[in-house]
């Protein structure tokens, strides 16, 4: 690990009981909650095993999420956790910047195919600061992985079609974004069709065990 780069991962996690509502038409609340928990564990597993990271921050008010994150050695932040994905990430970005951290990586908690090698590749592809590197979702609409340095130099704004928005926001502050194609990071699980896309892909052990049941 190049500790001098001081890159921290930020993982915003909503309450598990509220997770994956777009799967509600086909799957009951218990399935959605346990799927979200399994995917979160696999993302934490990949982040914890990555050698390019200095540490992990989980932003959540869910006691179960916080307990799970602590098992992986993550710091727990609450600032912005009740305000949605963007508020959680930006609150963490400002805090990390205030601590003098070099860079922030943020990924969602629903990318069960992510690996430590992919995390290391993404951080390794990031240029000298100020810099902005982004991995679009598989449909080229969402933002599934962002490395930004300094952590708060771009006002991130997640949601529908955030990939194009983030590219524009980086350019607005004079940073030409680097776009990285990384399959495991790109595959997030939101819609029923996304679960079908998992077939034939390497899946993290917790998500794999859950789906096999």
C-alpha cells in the first residue's frame, strides 16, 4: 500500500429494511433485506482486502450495518446518513478533506461482483491531484465507482443519470475526468433483470451463498 497517497473508501448504506425497493414487485422484504446485507458484506470484504486503500468509512445509522462494518475495521460516520446517498458521501468527503486525506473512493453497497483487485486497479489508475476517476454502471447511466482528490473538490450528485452529470461536474471545476471500465464494479443490483445478469459472473461469497439458498 502506498500510504502516502492516503486514499479512503466511503460506503454509504441506508437502513437495510429500506433497501432494494425496486425489487419489491418480485421479492418480499425479508429477501431484499438479506440480499442487501449479503452484498454489503461482499463489498466490505473487497475493500478490506484491497492494498491501495488506507481505510474504510461506512456512513449509516442502521445498527446492524454499523456492527457489520466494525467487524471489517471500518470507521463509522453518521453525518449526512439520513439525507440520502449524496448527502452521506459529501459529508464524509468534507470530513476526510478536513483531516488532510489525499483522496476518496466511493462505491455503492450493491456491487456483489467487485473484487479487491478491481479496487486496487481503480485507485491505481487515478492520476495526480486534482483528479477525478469514474466507473459508470453497466448501463452507462449510474456512477458505481468514483475516486476524487482532494476528497471534496467536486460536488458529487448521485441519482438517475449521474454518470453524465458527474463528468460535467468535474469539468466545471477544471478537471478532465478519467473513465474506467471495470466489470465487477459496474454491475449493481437495482432491478429484477440485474439479478439475472449475475449468472455467469463471479459473485462474492456472501451473495453467492444467499442466492444459492
